[in-house]
């Protein structure tokens, strides 16, 4: 068996240890005589798996009391509707900060359920920066302020936590789409009203959506909100109002345990800083490649880059694949290349990429 260096933006590489453990347990989980996919979600085995996954996630992110962790389905795109349906309450307006494709999509979807105020946008500059909080123009009484703290397609990451208390609006809940950088860096959960993300980057298989929501935001759903997507119903039923994505929760739990063995989020953050520095430093020093994002706002997880001679793109993709480096093609809306270097991508993988980049430039430059 040979494994490639997989730079996919998601579904993405998972820790090999986790995949091996899942393989070992596939037919018989802990002597139960059943695989996890075959278990009742209400049985004692799976209930224990879900409870441990939640406890480990809470520990890793230091989730304070007063927040509920929900295991849902539908992915982050479904949350774009589920969130306004749950959080608008009796308010009219929701504020959005637009920093790239994903927050753009979010604000468009929200217009079905709310009046949307664009509090800030970096669109005019081609989404290469995150607008400073001092420049956010919040409406008078928004239900929440929506942010996407890591734009997977653009490769843009907030270099600060959107703590509205700093602009005197601490009463407004912050919602954050953290799909592509959750668990990659230390965050202060207490600064947010709601954090969500699809699992398929840093957590596990597609199909599982994580929601961490402050309890006072529960119980405001619009009457037509589907019951299975009413956060209060999901919370009151321990994420088992409907059948949750059981196998996804199990793999997520194995990833959380792997992360704890790595030393937790602060330890993985240090590795992520080192990995991103290795790649960006190489790109910056090269006159063959470039990254176009404001250096202060560059994503540690998703690194888009361009060959200055775009005529070489096809050769680059063919040769990188032959060298065992896959999924480097940039998103179609951006072009160029993109290397996603999530938690499970080791430094050795980024080093292999940099070695290839150097070699390709030397041969083709
Ligand atoms: N938000 C962000 C930041 C993402 O990266 C993605 C997926 N790439 C989505 C939303 C959409 O996720 P899904 O397709 O799982 O709904």
C-alpha cells in the first residue's frame, strides 16, 4: 500500500493512525461483535462513543459551561439557512462580514429568512484582506454578526478573533463558520454565540456538522424551521432527535483522541504555524510562484498560489501527481493551485511539496 500526500481542501486527509484504528475496529468494536455502522444510535455502545466524542471536543476547545455541542447533518451550506431560521427570533436584521466565496454564499442564503446588512466586505480588493473590526458597520439591533473565519477557497484567515466587545457591541452574538480551521488554533469560545463547521477538513468524514451554540440562543426558531434543524430540539435530545451520522461521530471521536495525543490544540497550532511558514516563506522567496493574499491574513490551512507562467499549470499538475502530491489544483473560481495543509498533514508532507516546487521551478524556470 502506498499513500500519497493529499492536499485536498475537503474531504481531506485524516490521520493515518485514525484510519488504521477504524479499520481494526470495522467488524468488531471493542468486543461488541458489531461494527460502529451497525449499532443502534440509542444503544449503550454508541451512546458511549458519542458522549466521549463530545467530552473530548469540549476539552480540546475548552468549551465553557453554558454552551451546547450539537452533532448535526447537512453540512455548512445547510447551516447558512438553519442559522437564520434559528437565531432571528423577533429581530429583522442580521449582519454579515463578507471576506470570500463562503461568507458571500452565506449572506445570499440568509436573505431568504432575514434582512441582511453587509457590515463589512473586502470584495472591492478581491477578498485579499479581512476588514479591521474598527471598520465594521453593524446595524442598530442585529440578531447576530456572521463571519467566516477561514475562507477555504480564497485562503484568507482572520488574524484576530471577532470579539465585538472590542468595538463596544459585545451584546451581539458572533456566528463563525469555522469549517476549514476549527481545532487548528486556540480560540476563546466564550467570544462567540455560535460556531459551526462541516467535519470533512479537520474533523472527520463529510456528513457530520458540528455546532457549538450558547444556550441563551436556543428556543428562538421560526415556526417553519424543520424540527430536525431546530437547535433546541437537537440540544434537548442530545443530538439524537433524528438518527445522527453515527459513523462520522465515531471517526470524529477518534480524531479528537488523536489530537489529544498530539498535545491538544495549542500543540497542533504550533505545528500548523511551522508548516504554513515553511510554505509561504518558500513562495515569497520565489520569483516563479506567488500568493496574492495580504500576508497578515493568510490562511494557515489553505494556501492558494499561482505559477507566474500559467501556461505551465497543466505540466505542474501532471508532474506533481507523478511525484505523489495530489489535489493541488486551485478552486475553479480562483484558478492556479491550492495546497490545503490541515492538522493531519504532517510537516514532512509540506516539505515534500516545497521540494517539488523548488525542483519544478529549477527545471521549468
Ligand atoms: N464553509 C466553508 C468555510 C467551507 O470550506 C465549506 C466547504 N468547503 C462550506 C462552507 C460548505 O460546506 P458543505 O459543502 O459541507 O456544506
